[in-house]
């Protein structure tokens, strides 16, 4: 309910300065987490929590979440660097920040941030190329290469193709079992689901037999590690359809704007690519509040813009 309120409220924003304020806060959040991560890596973490991961956590409490957020932040910085409406001083500052953001992603020991940063940067580069007349003809060729590399990347994550040795990990196999269990919950309870955030209660009842082998008979989880499947398992088809409609409307609105605007609109692209980055990580991650807030807020701002 709170996320929906944030989403609906953000659609009412109408002044340019308020869009910029949100982006400024996102930049501040990114810088704070980079500083905390680097302090932690040097053995000076001011947050004295138990950290069993051997990786930096920032303010997120889990390396996967800070990695995903840093991927979003990296994408934001790339858009700002490409935007000639941003002052030269700020663009140089953001360019200087990039290596530290990349280092934070590396220190998180999580693949999510790398994939999001690469995907977001590639999209930012495409919109920059498309906006320049002398480069515009190369845009279709760029898209072809982007799609090819993207398909190879997906195949690698699924342990197929030349990138499998780099991108595949056992966590992918574990997640597929969690997804299957969540889908089973939704299919068995199509109109109500098993209850919001009740996945963990029912996981062992709905998991596949193969899940008892890997990740193991004693292993349990309280989330499907996929936001769409989490919603489907918790609320059934009504919840899933509602969530798809909301995100579909945001995407439709964004593509409609991009179709008629060929210039490099840095403000809009920051909102849009940040939202895309959130959606990308939500395919293999949980509905973590520190990320979900930005996903819903940016979605509403896209409609407002």
C-alpha cells in the first residue's frame, strides 16, 4: 500500500526542479553507499552489524542489494556524463566517481551490479548515438550488436554458450527451484495466492522434488527471488495482472515519449533507465525496500514527466 501511495503521489509532480531534486537525492544515496563500502573494505565500517558475507553491504544489509543499487547508480552517472546540459564540472565529477562505483560493485562480490551497469550503460550509449545526426545511421548496427551480446549473456547465465564459464553460478540453479515453487503456489491458488509475504511458510509444500537435491532437502527460503513470481505466489493472478498493468503502462508511456523525442533528454533518461535497471534486477532478486522504493518512485515520475 505504501509503495502504491508513493507511486501515485509521484505522478503528480509537474515542476522540472522537483524531478531534478529526486535525481540529486539518488546521487547522494549512491555516494553515501560508495563511501560506506570503501570504509568497510578498509576495515573501518561505521555500521557495526554482523556481516557473514565477506563482501561490502553499504546501507542495504546484503551484497546483492548494494550491487544492484550500484548498477543503477552507475547507469545514472553514465546518462549524466552524456548529457551536455549538465555542467562540465559535474560531468567530470561523475566521470571521476565511476571507478569507485565499479570498485564497490566488485567488492560486493555479486554479479547483479555488473550486469545492470553493463546493460544500463549500453542503453545510455544507444540513446546518445541516436541523438547525434552523424552517428544516427550506426544506431541500428549498435542495436544488432547489443541484442547479440545480450542473448549470449542470457545463454551464459543459463550455463550455455561461450560466456557460461563467466556468468553461470549455482545460485542460478537455486533460483530456478525457488521460481518453480512460487509458480506452483500461484497456480494452485490462482485467485488468492498463499498470502502476501507467506512464501516462506509454504515453500516446502510447493517445491519440486528436484529442489530436495539442489539446493537441498534442509534448505528453505522466504522469497521466490523474483518480484513478479513473489506477487503471483502471494496474491495470485489478480495481483500479478495488476502489477503487469502498472509496469506495462509505465513502459508504454516511456516508449511513447522516446519515439517522439530524438534528442538526448538526460533528465528523462535518468528516470527511465533507473526504472529499467530496477526492473532488470527484480527478475532475480527480492522485493527489498531500499530498491523497491526507487523502482515505484521512478515509475511514477516517468508518467509525471
